[in-house]
């Protein structure tokens, strides 16, 4: 590899120092671009790029068509919704993600949100900071997880990790809704399958969302589904914001239709207090807003950087790139890929 090899990494705010250093040691020209970079600037920088590494920045058909030297697109993360997969396939450009680096980590994050909501930890801490102490009045009464029902919307690897933590760890009953996972597979993970999403929502005290976002799952949980939930139930989403109709969720929380929510993901990121459609949630003490960082631990980032580098080397060396994801959009690729279960 020489200095003519150009690698563009978008979303530099997600620091990957070991990955960046390794790329530079290889002798490649690494260009770092910020979140929110314009399509015009992205076009300018990727026109002669050999690889694009992206996390959140949209990689459009126009960007792909203009990048005549492009050998591959690596999503250093899981979700591939921001990449025009059809355009990449049309140009025989392999697309790969890193699906396994934070499965346990994200499940831990979801469980942390659930515990914090159940025990009212955030408003209690805020009151301690301002008042110095609180007394056991009804405002602060929390909820047990033991003996409650946790409903999982999506029972893949992260959902199964969540099932283990809540079921074996805390003694909750675990229900699961996932059309692509059999009742037998769920049973082996300690999960009772529900064929109907509304039925699961009606039974659950906590609902945790662990789906892939695609055309079939966008707004999977809307006004109808939120109305089906118990008024004492809490909703956790660490997957993708658009899985939930967020305007309906804001109204449901304002109207006390559900008891609370813990959110790490949003359709429009970053969240802000000025003009974001969900800004009203900042004022609610029964809502925990996390900045899309449940994946962000020292151990997970080490795995992410190491595997991203492995995929880059495969592509630069002209080898088929290893696709570990079960996402059918990636599994439909026919050029420059090799699949691993």
C-alpha cells in the first residue's frame, strides 16, 4: 500500500484512534470528515477514494457513482440504512458492516435504561443534587423487575442477551415478538413467543425494542401499539429511532398513556432542545435520553476498530470481504463478498 491509497472516514466525532493510526502506518492517505458533511464535500473527497468508512453520514447513489476507484464501503457499526445498497450493487461495490462488536454491550445499555426507569434513578439524583435528600413519598416509589413481564420486540442476539439478563438475572417473565425467530429458538433462550405484537404489548410491563430498521419495521410501534400498552409500562429503544412513530410517542408520554421511556436512538440525530421534534422530552422526569451511546464502551470500541481494520485490509488486498451480518440486503450481494455465519 502506498500514499496513493485513499481512505475516507466520515463521522470523525466517533473517535477511532487505533484504527486511524493503523491506517496511517500502512501508508494510506486517511481523510477524516465530520458528521453533517455536505454531499458536495463528500463527493469531492470520495471521488478518488479506495475505501469509504462511514457510521452515520449518508452514502448516496450519487456519491457511489462518482467514486470511480472505490473498492468497498465499510460501515463501522451495525445499521446500513444510510447506504444506498442498490446503487452499490449496481456498481459492484461491496458493502460490509460490523454486526457483532457490541451485541452484549448494547443489551447491557438497554438493561441499564430499564433499571434506571424502574428505580427512578435520574429524577431522584437530580432531587438529591438540588435538595440534598428525599423522603419515601409516592413521588419516588419505584418498580421491581423481578416478577414483571418484559416484552422483547426483536429476538436476535441482542434481544436474547436482554432476555438472559432480565429472565435468569432478575426473575422476569420474558415474551418475544419476532416473525423471523421460531418458538423453539425463543424457548431455548428463555423467551415465550407471541405471534401478535399488540398481544405482547398488552401483557408487558417493560417493552424493549431490538429490531433491524427496514421498510417493514419503520414505525412498527405507532399510536395503536402505544395505546395497547399498560399505562404503567415503560418503553426502551436502543435500536433505531424510526422503529417508533416518535410524534405518537411524545404524545403518549405527555398524555400519560405509558409510564416512561428510555431512548438511545432517534430518527433525527443529534437531539437538541431548540427545534427537534422530540424536544418536549427534555422536560419529562420519566424519560431518559441517551445520546446514541449504548454501544460505546472501551471493550466494544476495541472490537469495532480491530474488525473494521480487518475488513479494510481484505478490500484493499482484493480479497472477498467477510460479511457476518444476516441482513438480507447485505446477503443479496453477489460481487466481492464471502459470507460467514
